[in-house]
């Protein structure tokens, strides 16, 4: 997202869900409680995670995505046409019917709640249509309604444009699109699985650009990571060079890139990011138990400063702390990491501001 001050601190989106929040998100719990009591308890939980980020000193915050089973699952709250099941203990949503709007403007309502409960700037994250197609289209279950994965992706464009319009009307400035699948194309092993990986990458970018057309007044960002497996690490490996030509064509104002993990490549690639774009530097580890010190975070940022000026940089963790509701990361661990991110931001502002 575009930022007005160097080294502004933010989050990617998701926060670890305590056991009571995971229990609350269980569909059976919601049925037992009823909609009114469920909403009351969930609002109280979300107000807590908002206050946690504010207490840590983060400048631009999310609602922890605690209202979602996963960071992509919100699309099934906006539209009908999906079925939710579980693979193991992991919720999995598949499109089985033509999608139709049911709850448009949902992300704007989420962001409005943040604004009412904090003095910090709110941000919301949306999944990219390409990512949704990769995760939610099934060759057997979806084909009757969507003959190809791409037909489903294209049907998502007006839905996501509608969410952007609602955010604009609500006065929300910061909007992030998530697409870790695009980032997986940095890995030769992933590229080899596709007959034409370049076409896949360009399709992802073209779909996003169609959504972004006409919303130049919003501070839009793309978040890219090599998938977050929590304690198990990541999926893709490699620097950003293989996808950089496609990234340059994206009409976003900011690129949020991970660099805290050891397989993210060299900081020199930052020179390739369009000069009129801001760069979000993933400089806080979100996967392991280890908590980066403020000084370690500063050191990572200073490596980036060899290639881009301070006024283009803001900072954040590599990814969300718990993209899926099954992720079992202690909430206090995330809090300490965010406190150190905030402390690093202050050091950098004093040193380079």
C-alpha cells in the first residue's frame, strides 16, 4: 500500500486465532448460539485483536481476519455457489454452482468495524481471482457450472470490483490483494508443472488489472509469499526474478514482498520494482517460534536500503500469522513480534526519517 511516511509499519492480515475463536468459527457453534449471540461474541473477539495491534504500535492494522475460516474463505461469505467441507482439520471451499451475490460490501463492513474500534488506519485484504481459481475450482465438482478454471476466475471480476466500490464509498484507503500462487512461480519445480507458466502468470496479472481499473484513488497492494505453512515453513523457493516482468505490469501502488525467510533471494531485485511504486518489505518472521529482535529487523531493512530509498519503504511480517483457522500459533508470540516490528520502525524513522 502507498504510504506517506517511510518505514510505516503494517501487517499482512491474519492473526493467530486463540482456541475460543477457532471454536467460535465452527459452523455447529454458530448454529447453537444463533446469529445474534454469535455476532456479539465475534465482535468482542475482533475488538481484542484490533486493540492488540494498536498496543503493539502498528500503524496500519487489520481485524486479524478472525471473521474468516481462511484468508480466501471470505468469497464464500460474499457469494452463494460454494460448499465448505474439511480436509483433515483444514476447511476447504469448492465452487459447485454459478456464483451469485449474497452479501456484497462485506469487506467494507469489516474495515468499518476496525475504524470504529481503533485510531489506527484500517486495511483489508482480498484474494486474487487467480488464487481463488487455483484453490476453489475442482475438476469434478465445479465443471458442471464452470467448464474451466479460467471461466470461474473471470466470473469473480465483477464481484471483487463490487467490493472495491464499497470500500471506496466507506472511505477505506488501504486494500491488499493476496496471491501466493503467483509467487510460487519463482520456483522452477512449480513452473515445470504447467504447460505454459508464462501464460498462467500473465493471466493472473490481467485478471487483477481488470479489477483495479478505475480504482486508482485507492492505495492498492499485492502481497506475495511462497505460501505459509506455519511451523513447517514454506512451499516455494527462489528469488523474484522469474516473475518480475509480470509484476511490473500490475497496476498496484505497492508490492509487499517477503524477505525474512532464507529462500527469498537477493534484495537487489528491488531495483526492478517500478520507481513510482512503494515497497512493503517483509522483514519479520511469521513462521517460526523465534522472535526477531528490533535490531535484526533493522538490519534486514538496511540491506534493502542499498537498493531503494527510505521514502519508498514500509515494513511488515513476511505473511499473515495464521492464514487458515487451523493454524496453531500462540497469539502472544505474534504480539511480541509486532512489538519488535514497531520498535524497529521507530529506530528506522529516527535514523533515516
